[in-house]
């Protein structure tokens, strides 16, 4: 983790944030399904809404809701 913004693409930023979160959880002996709540603060609602489908897919992968694992 370098702290750099990975892309101007909203969904790519969400994907990287979820991968980072899963990596931190994994390093501590936990998994994403141990999370109870995740709060999002969105400053660009149109960008969020436009990327909502891809964000949902990323969230499902990183939470273990699909057969495709989160790539941490």
C-alpha cells in the first residue's frame, strides 16, 4: 500500500479500497465476512451511481458473496 490514488475511475478506487481493507483484515487473522458494517462517504453522487453495478460486483467479491475471491 503506497497511499497513491490508483485511478480517476470511481469504481477502480472502490475496488482498490476494498482490496486494501481485505488485505488488512487478512493480515490480522480476519476475513471480510467478519465486518458488521461499512460506511461510505460519497462526495460525487453521479459518479457513484454510474459505477454502482461495478461497485456491487467488487463488494460481492471482497465480501465472499461470490465464487470469485477478492485479490488480496
